[in-house]
C-alpha cells in the first residue's frame, strides 16, 4: 500500500482543502477495491492537534504525532489561513520532517496556500509552483526567487506537486490518482464527486485587484488613472509624460511597485473590464472590445485569451449572468 500522510501543521487550517482531498483518495480506494479487491492508499493524518473556531462553533482535530522513523510515500500539505502566517511560524520541526522524508524518497503535494509551507522547506527552489491567485502577491513578497505560476492549476516536477486554490486542489488529487492508478480510477472519482477533471488554468477565475499594496503614491495615482480611463487607448509614453517621468525610469519604477510592466498592467485592467462586461451585460464581443479601448478584434482576442486563459466567446458563454 502507498502511505499518504496529510500534514497537520500548527496554524489555522482550511478544513475543506483537507477533507475534500481525503475523500478523493477514499473514492480511489473504493474503485481499486472493486478492481483489485484491496485498498491502494493507507491514509493518515499526522502532525499537530488542532482546535480552532469555525462559523459559530469549534473545530478540533486529533492526529498522530510525527515520527522520524516513519516512512511516507506521499505527504500532502493542506491550506492554511494567512492570520496564522500560513502555519509557517510554528511548524519548523514539521517542515524539517517533510524535507527529511523527501530526501528519503517521499513525494510532496501542496494544496492551495499549503504552497507557503512547502516553500518554507526550501524544496521548491528551482521548481515551478502554484498557489491561490489571491495569495500570489504575498507569496512573491515572501519568496521572491521562486517560480510562481498563478495561471496554473497543477505543477509537477521532481516528485513535488502544487495546486492553485479552491477546487484546483481537487484537480491535483485527481492528477495524482491518474498518475498512480490510471485514467479510469481518476474518472471514477471525478464522476462521483462531480469534478471537472480536465481544468488546466486558474486564469478565468482570477479577479485582478490592481496590485496596490506598495508605498509608491505616484504609481498608485498612475494605477487609478489607468482604471478610470479603461476605454481610452493608453500608451506607456503617454503615461510617462502625464506623470512627468521619462519612459525608462517610469517603466522601472512602475514594475518595481506593481511587479508588472505598465503595458502589461494596462492589458490586465482592460481585460478585467471586459470580463465584467461579459459577465453582467448582453453586449456582443465587438461592443465590449470598443468599450475597453481596443479597435482591432484580432488583437483583443489574442490579449484576452493570453490573460484570461480562454477566448472572449468562451468566457462570455461560461460566466454571463444575463443571458444564461
């Protein structure tokens, strides 16, 4: 049997990421019992006992202690809340255990903000990783040298897996089931739990919020100007001139503050505006295109797909609240 250990760190757990993933592995065992007559996964919870508020009640969890002599095949790090520093601060012993297990041959997987814990082990250096798009700015601040991909649902390199947020964690569990046990086992789990098994991008679900958590007041003014003039055709030269800077210094200062070039920021704001119109109106693609300052449909479609991860038509069909 393959020993799967869910690491319970000393922080504020997001229970859904833990229990939903456990259910997928349990469903995989159910399928494999029907197919082979025996379970494939030995599922354990180990680490720190938890006691935390949830809604109007109290959630508690008692788990096995971590033992250096134990040998795991797969260690899964569920999601934790930011108010507990994503559980990093009080989990140094647990993270050292994870690193030792990886060096001994275990594979590792993080769910949603569990990637913060995984990053704190140092094992993500040089590897691509994903986390929930809403935590991406803080992740980049805390781990600036890591290769974060906010558009990805799942990453997989050298026995280390990461997932984006929410339901993406379920896609990672299905990905692992398919890798270990085949497509039919993963499909069985997906059908029972009604999960879209082939989602491959977080991009359509990202709400671009402007990256304003910085101290450069002038750049915040630039950002506000861009947002208030989403229907205009704005160039970097125009922005630099308006705010009395030369183009090179303006571009450097803007990227230092926001992590994006001015041109990329303008694109993101325009696509976000287009997404809102596709969601809340019956406007046609050309109408939306003009509304957010594009005059060429080919350029608009290319930019929208690059940022949102799907074509304007697909996004409109999937998320429109008016015509559906």
